C-alpha cells in the first residue's frame, strides 16, 4: 500500500503516513495501489488501472461504519461516543460537558445520530466517507 499524498510505501496497519503525516487513504496525487503519480482529476492510474476518484480509492480498512456511528449517536450520544468513534474528539468532549452541566448533550447526540443514518453526516474527522 502506498500513500496517496506522497507516494511512499506505508504499512497496512498504519493510520498515517510517517513521511508526510497524511491519514491513510487521503490524497489524490499518487496511486494507493502502485505508488505512481497520477494526473490531476484522473479517474484511474495509468500505470496499474486502479480507480482514483473519491470513494473508489479509499482504503476500506480506514472507513468507519455509518450504522455503528448512527446507533452510537442515538443511544449514547450524550456521552459523545459516536464522535469519539468518528475521530471528533473535541466535539465529543463538548457533548459530555453539556450533558453533565445542562443535560442537552443527549438531544444533540440523538440529532447527530439521525443525521448520520440519513446521510447528512457522511465522513469521519479525516474526511474518509462512512461505509454503509
């Protein structure tokens, strides 16, 4: 596997590229399959034929589940668990604080859970699309 931002080879279990710091699966400059440069706006890699555009080139192991995030938001939204799951740590801490101080974090979580399940919120904190 190769970094889509800098083209360096990265470990399959790595969350980020150690050379450039980009999250695994983000970027469009290099092919994630062969590491060769790709033309701006290209739909596939001319070296290996791998699909480049948007979700087609996202490493499936980096994608979070839409169903899991939505249900966490509905049932545990007041604790911000769905936002921790999606990588929005600051927002999750704010939900916890609002739940304990004013009791409104649960409503916020319920609304976000519904928004996730309906597709209004469809990416994680790294911009990786949620899988169905």
